[in-house]
């Protein structure tokens, strides 16, 4: 069974003078997203590394709607990269937080976010071809 792992990371966050404030806005935005898109979320979005957040979604999720939700909820001067990995997962105890899960979907999302950052593109998607 395939899932979508979504990893997002703020662009140029170290240059923001109000970085602490942005963290609180991001936390509130993730809470709101987790409620709004609850039917699609397998493991809720959380901040995983500083200004990076991650969530695990069902395969049929309208992921562009979620990306647009983040764009509309975050301040206009904030931009972010998104990496999507579409594939299976190997650890599927959904009582764990998303950063405790593992599998090809997560590995592909990590590669996708690295690609997006390296190539300065807002969205990169990788999927398991098997």
C-alpha cells in the first residue's frame, strides 16, 4: 500500500528577524491543517527539525490543497520547499509520531526535499516505481 510523505522546509529561515514568531505561527498552522485535512492524514504534521515539518498522508490525498493551505496560512513573506515521497512504509504503528515511522515513502520524501533545495524549486515528487 502506498502513502504520501510530505516534508516541507522554510526557505531562508535563518535570515528572518522574527524567526521565533514564525515558529509559533507554524505550530498553529500545523494544528489547523491536521484538523482541516484529518480524513487524509495517517500521521499528523509536526515540526521535525527546526523549521522543517512533516506528515504522512493517504495515497489519494489532494496534496496540492494542503500545500496551498500552508501558503495561505503562513505570512506572505514566507516561502517553503516541499518534498513528496510516494511509496510504502515499513514501520506502521500509527500511535508513533511521523518522525518515528520509516520506509520507502519517507526515504523518497527526504530525497525529494534535498532535490528541491539544491535546484531551488518549490516542489519535488518522487515515487516508488515498483
